[in-house]
């Protein structure tokens, strides 16, 4: 059977503090969340002003007059 490991210090997980090994590692993880250390980088789409007429046509279709 595979023993679960603490994501902070790699020690064996303790049921009372699952998925961590101790209250200390729980607190370290909470601090990381609160500091913004766990983020997903965003990619901003280009604004319509940055696109060429051809790119706009592909995205929105040809405008009818």
C-alpha cells in the first residue's frame, strides 16, 4: 500500500491533519494561499484595437453593410 506524503515537507500524512503531517504544515500551506503564492497565470486576450481587419473578420465574421 502506498503511504500518502505531506505536500509541504514530504513526511507521512497523519489522519488528524490530512493531507498534511502536522498543524505546522497546515499553517504553512494556509499562509501560502493567503500570500497569493498559489496562482494560475492569466493570458489576456488582445483588444479589438490590436487585431488586424482580417483577424476581426475571422473572429466575428464579415460585417454586413
